[in-house]
C-alpha cells in the first residue's frame, strides 16, 4: 500500500495593537495594552506578547491585553501572536507611545475669579 503525507498549513490571522493609556505616560508607568486578533474562522489559542523594547508582558488567550511598563523615553509598542496548530503567527505594526519626563508636564493652575 502507498502512503501519502498531507501538510495542512495554519490559517492566517491579522493582529493590531491598541494602547489604552494616558498620553503622554510617565517613565516607568504601567500602561494597559490590548490586541485585536482576527483569525479567519474559529477560536485561536496561545498567547500574545507585547513589548516596549525594554519590558514585555503576555496575554494568554482568550485574554487580549496586559500591563506593560514603559521606559524613560518614547517607545514603539509591538505585539506578536505566537500562533497555534490551527492559526498561524501574526505580528502587529508597531504603535508609537509618548513618554514624558514628569518635570516637563504642565499642571493646570487655579485662576482667581475676580
């Protein structure tokens, strides 16, 4: 008898990153980052890793976000889906996030109402 091996490629997915944080953030502040994972049919498993270049956090599906600590300067936040047996890996485009030195923030001042 003859045998044949059939390889089934994982279905592709798209991934985008959403930063839910005040802009600008302060150095070292933890911000909530979230991914929008859109597979082509079905429910993916696995995890999404977010990175600021100096720190990272991981969301295990079905969770879609986590807290990420930002460095002392502006940063590009990336997200990567690891894929699973059914869905292929995906990378999101980097999202810029502004980080400002707290000494440069302007606080509102009270004005007198004469």
